[in-house]
C-alpha cells in the first residue's frame, strides 16, 4: 500500500475484497438461547424484538431454525420454574438446561453447546450468588456454581461459561469438573465483565434482575482498564481456556489489550442485550440500517481480536451476508 495513495486499493469491490484484513463468517459466532421451564414465559421479549424465550417443547423447532440459518454454536441460559435463596435448581441434573442439552445432543449433534453458569436466574433475589448477611456467600456460591457446571457436563455440554464474576469461580469450577471426570471440558470465563448498564434487556429476558441493590460489588467498574488485565490473568491462572469480555463495543479496547497480551488465547466478545436493543430500536425508527450496522459491529469485534462473538444477531448473519452480495 503506497503511503501517498492508499486509496488506490479501494477503487473496486474486487480490489477491496482482495486486500480485506478481516472477515466475518459463521465460525465463532454464538447464538444465545433463553430457555424457560415454565411454558407461560415463552415468547417475545419486549425489550429485545426478534428474540424469543423458548420453552423446552419448542426446542427442536428452534434448533431446526438455527441450523438452517447456519448457526454452529449456541449459549444456553436457563430460566427455571422454581427459584430459591440457595439456587437449588441450578445444579439439578434434571434442570431446564440439562434437559435441553440432552434433547439437542440427539437432534443436532454437530452443534457446539455452551452453557451459562451463573446463579442470578436461579436465586429468588436475582443476585449471582447465594447471600449471607446481605453480601455474597462465596463458599456456598462457588460450590453451587461448580455443581451447576458438573450438571451441564454430565448432560453433554461442550463448553461451560461462568459469568458470575465471583472471585475464585474458575478454580472452583475446574476442580469440580475434574473431580467428576470432565478434565477435557473447556471453560470460557467471563474474565472481564463490567457492571454495565447495557445488560438491562437481558434481565427482562432471563427474569434475573436483582430484587435489590446491583452488581457493582463483583462486576468491574467501567472506568478501569488495567484492572482487566489482573482479572484476566487470574482467570487464566485458575484454568480458563477462553477469555470473554463483556459488553462488546464499549469494551473493545480491553479485548484488544488482552489479545495483544496473550495472542494465543482465544478471546470472546459478547455483544450484549442493550447493544442489540439499541441497534434494533434505531433501525425500527428508520434512523440506521440494521443489517449494515449490526454486521459492522460484529466485524469490529473480529478486527479487535475476538475469535468468538456471542451475538443475538448470529442467526441473521448468513442471510444478511448473502443479501449484501446481491
Ligand atoms: C449473568 C449474565 C448477564 C448477562 C450474561 N450473563 C447479566 C448480568 O450480569 O446482569 C448479560 C448478557 C446481555 O445483556 O445480553 N448470568
């Protein structure tokens, strides 16, 4: 590329394609699925138009739809019927996520099934761990998280994704999995999860908003960047195989720093519910082009160094790319 005329290589579509550095394909894209045990909760999520909560009975049809859309990986979030202070249903081997994995395994064997490992949808107070005296009870919570990961592993999950951001969770989950013979099951750790305001629609979707207080005591302060390196190093040290950074666009600088620091470690970006909702809402008003803006955001995550991207748009990417070609 010439220093005085870089534009020479941009003059035709074929030329631009030839020198393009980053490509977005279905590999590495992960579609989240909200699975509800209570059929009455199935259906549209008002703050996330285009995303639905799926009941177990609808799972086969949903899997067929996603497979036809070219999706190769999914991330399961369970919404149990029963919530209690100890999040008991989280580690139930007959729980909603375990049931779903067993059904999917048979029908869609080549799909990569990842599961969310966090207690917020399973506790009656909506916090990510069990509480004692108003604060997170770490010992009890880590034990429950490890048991939850084991339940998913027994059901046949390919990857577990601990998202609670509780100190020591990766070590506890790794030890729990190893003890039950799941040494080869990788962990995708939400190593850097900011206490972001972009998670609002997700909490509607997963019925997991905290009944009081917030998550600032364990999720990271969005003002901090160097601290993210400490968090990521800690998770790697505890046995994380993949590091996840969340939210997506607002934290791409951090994702890039992790990528440069550990070039061989796969890094995932999570384009979260609020980012999704903002794009969809602006497009509904006719203010932006949804397809172009969504694809550009996903491409930006790739360019920053994400090999994996979790996105509620994953099931539309292949069709959109076909359309952009035509
Ligand atoms: C916690 C979890 C959350 C998200 C993923 N896992 C919510 C939270 O931390 O409050 C948010 C994802 C999104 O906003 O799309 N289990």
